[in-house]
């Protein structure tokens, strides 16, 4: 199911990123995870075709493989959605915001150090 929200791209709990770009990246979006807890994220990027954005999306995908629970993410391009970027006060990209479960946490960077990202966001994960 293709879902568009905020003028951004949405990855629903069935793990389908509604973005043809991910197919071009060779991402396998058919992973499954345990039903322990549901996590909602918002990933801010600067330009969907930019290498830094591609790296952040790839790293986010790898990170979700380690999370015990379902993940739901809105991928927001700051160039096409300035309003939401201002609402969330994003000043650097990539920025990952964990919206739920509380507390809201944010991580700025390309998400390459997955253990550090997960610990910063206080997320249970498999080592």
C-alpha cells in the first residue's frame, strides 16, 4: 500500500518504503521483526538523491533489523517540506526523531554507528 504523508515518503509497518528510489538502491524491504513494541520515527534528509541521504536511509534500514518491534517511519525531504522541518526544529540533516514510544528522542548524523544510535534513542535491540 502506498501512503504519502506530509509531502514526504512513508514506510509502513509492513516494511514497504513507498519510494521507487529504494528499489533502485537495491534495498530488500521484506524484513520481518518481532511484535514486541511499535516505534514511530521521522527521518529528515536533504535531497532524496543525495549520497548522504541514501546512506542515512540504508543505515536506518539496517538499524531496523536490530530492533525488537515494528517500525514506522516518515522520510521527510527538507527541500520539499519546509513546514514540517520548521515544526520539528530540524537544523541539520540527516536527523532521526523517535516519536514514540515516549520520550521523544533525536539523533543527528548518518546513523552509521547503529549501536550508538539505538542507545541514544533508548531503543531495545538485539546485539
